[in-house]
């Protein structure tokens, strides 16, 4: 496939420096809000490129771009969502960010084909004061929650997005531990598009998650999780109409009758929750 003029130029640059004109960079968004112009300098050439020229070859240019992070000590918000950069480039990015000394307040890395390894390194890198973390759309599965639950850090994040991360009901226990210890300040938690339908062994953890959400006044997104009708029924009976606005349980269609009977029996035996008369 033919490379664009910009791609060819970037390939020829041996000492590439990227900086935004006019003011110090405080926000770099490789997804939607690129700065209007970049100044690319090398030993042999100099040219201004607009964001629209740069955007089509971001993946190609990503490694040279990493060199610029050493100059971005004031960077506070970084969005690289949807770039599909994979583990190797992402780990290089974390190394560059660490070298720069910047302290991010918001980091969005959704849909980048990241594995558990990248996510664990991300949480090692992030400052405890980071406010927003989005790793949606990466196939981190349940193993990442095990690491997060065992982390010694106590993040002050208010927004955590784990949408479409291939999480299952097996992670619910570790997720509850993670929320009680590692992310105790979260006020918005997105767990949509996973597979958190609970079975017998995970039902208590499921209820712990729901109870924690309400006790912390946290907004919880559980849409598209194959929750059963009975699970949804329990949620609606555990909360007041005012609290119902805190949780999104839309587009859950798993209504297996046997599972519903098992969960109802477990509720009766626990004597912690009572079915309604409805």
C-alpha cells in the first residue's frame, strides 16, 4: 500500500520533535481533539502539519511521537482511544510518560487491543490522584481484576470504565474487593457490555456490588450483561425509586427459568433479602 507524503516524511525524520505552537501542551487527544497544528522538526526539514493531515497515519507515526513525551511534563489529559496500538507500543508509551514526569488526571486507552500485561503496567504507572481511567474495549478478562484487587495503591479516581472488557461473573468477588480498597472513591462505574450474569457461586458477590454502589451513591452501568429477569427484579426491589436512577440495567435479556428459581431459593435461605409481593 502506498504511503502518504506525511508517512514518507515521518519515516525520513531521524530526530523528530513534536510540539504544539503557541502554548504549552496540557492536553493531547489522539482520537478526536487533536491540536490544530503540529510543528515537526528534523535535522534536514521543517514543516507544519494540520491535525487532519496527521490523524490518518497516527499508528504509523506513533513510535516517533513517543519521543515528544519527554517534553510534555505539563500533560494532564491523554486520550488514545480507538488507535489499536497493541501491547508493545502501549508499553513504550507508558515508559515515555514516566520519563516525562507528567502526572495525568485523565487517561483514556479504550479499544487498543491491550492485554492484561498492559493494564497491570498502566495501574503501576498511574498516579494515585488520577481522576478518570478508561480501558474499555480491551480483552483484559477477569485476570486484570485479580491484579487490581491485590494492588497496594488506593486510587482517588471518580470515573472507572471497564465496558466491553470480556469480564464474567467469576470476577465479581475480585471486583468487589477492588472497589472496597483500590477504587473506593469511584462515583461512576461502567461495566456495560460484559457477561456479569451471576450463578449460585457468584450471587453474593453480585449483591455486594449492588449494595456497595448504593452505599457510595455511585452511578453503575450494568447494561448489556445478560442479567436474568430475577437479578433485575432483585435490584428493583432493593432500591427506592430515587436510587433507581443510579443504575442502568437496560438491554439485559437472559431470563433462564432454572437460574431464576435457584437465585430465588438462595435469597430465601440467606434471610437477608425478601421477595416482594409483586
